[in-house]
C-alpha cells in the first residue's frame, strides 16, 4: 500500500482559504496603488470576487470531500489566476501567481493529480496569454511560466515525499512506524467493508530478543530488526502493509486474505526467518498471532486486539509458532 504525503487535507483547506483572501486583497490593492494603466481596474474588481468566493467556500467547507477541496484549492485557483492574468494591465509579475497552485499541488497531490494540475496550468496560462492585451508578452513568456511552475511543483513534491518518508518510516526496520500504520489500517477496513473483502492482521514478536541483545550486543539486535523488516517487506503484495510497532514487535495488514491464507503467509515468513539465520551465530525465530475481520471483530481495534491475544498465546505455549484468534491449537513454525 503506497504512502501518502504528509499533511492533512484540512491543512490544505485552511491554507488555500487564507491564500485566496490574500489574493483578493492584493487585487484590490492594485487598484489603489499608482498604476500607469488604470483602464483594467473595473475588470479587476470583478476578477477579485473569484478568489474571495473560493476563500469563503473553503473556509466554511470543513466537511467537504478531499477531492472537492483539492478542486477548489488548486484547480479552481489556477483558473482564477488565468482569469486575472488575462485582464491585468500591465502584466508585470502577475504570471508568478501560478507558483501558488504549483506549490500546493506539489505538496498535497498524488503524482497523477500533480500531472493533471500542471497540464491545467499550461493550458490555462496559454489561454490567458492569448486573451491578454498586454504588450509584455513575448514568445518565451508561456514557456517560462510553465517551466518555472513545473520546477516549483516537482521540487516541492520531491521534498514532500522525503519529509513523508522520514515521518512515516521506522529507520531501523525500513517498515512503517506505528503512527503511519494506523491511518492505513483504518482506510483498508473502510474500503473492504462495502465489498466484503477479507482483511487479516498478523502480529509478530521476535523470540527471546532480549537474550540476543544480552549475549551478542545491541548491534546484533539492530541487525536482527533490519533483517526481519527486510524479510517481511519482501513478502508484502498489493495493498498489504507492515509496521514496526514496538521494540521487537511487528504488525502486518494482509488485505484480501482470509484466515487460512493469513496463517499460511505467517507460517511462510516464520519459516523463512528460521532458514535465513539457521547457519548464523544469531539464530532467529518468531511467534505470531493471526486475526481476521469478522462479525465479532469488525473494527481495526477489534482485530488488532484479537491478533495480540493470539500472539500472547503463541508466546505462552512455547514460542516459534503461529496461533490464530480463538484457535485451540497452535501452528508450529518450522524451517522450510
């Protein structure tokens, strides 16, 4: 399951609302300041109403869907900038206003949405320059506008992805951290519920991890965390997700897998870990608890708690095994 960029959609809504109000005030300010060509003032009064309308709508739109907020905050803002560019005389630095939707698109949008908004900037600016009566337009004006907007959007997008990775990734295991895993888990259950798609959770705990640290040092313990994290990541498919949720504890979301498939998957990972370290100085094994969403466990919290109880049972009954929620007998994890 792919990561999303850090920053809530409500943050975009509030930032865009404030930006639109500032744009409204700036447009009104151009009619007050000395202007060599005041012939466009009456048109600017009308144009200024567009960002004002967008700002008020976003300010009051706390419950609007994410798609609508992005449409109003980015795409409609691009259209408003294009309208302003087509009317303001002389044009001056008006084209730089395209950097605002470029920045917000780069930070808050997915890559596909970002491409769509860059296309909109390219088309909108071309139409605006075609309509404009400004004498400042040259053949390179459009290319410079689109080029600068694209560079700004891609740079901000790259930085946002790096910040997101740092904020959501456990540095040692390379998996998600607990904070990032929660929203992904909630989203998976929301998507699965209408279609009846099975969702399972596997809770892992590395066996006798304290003994590894005590006998071989913390460097060996860190290496064990890294090796198991890489092993789990290599076994994820589709919309699966995994996180390190404790010192030696890991939680895995298996989207589209029922209990039987989840058991086989957990047994496979456990066997791979044993086989991978069989000839090593530090031999590793894991205990695992499996729980699947059902009538009695229909929320993420219910399934997480059931998986934790199953994991506790696995540890209490000898470790190095997979136990399902409510199962009478454990499934031994043996080397392949």
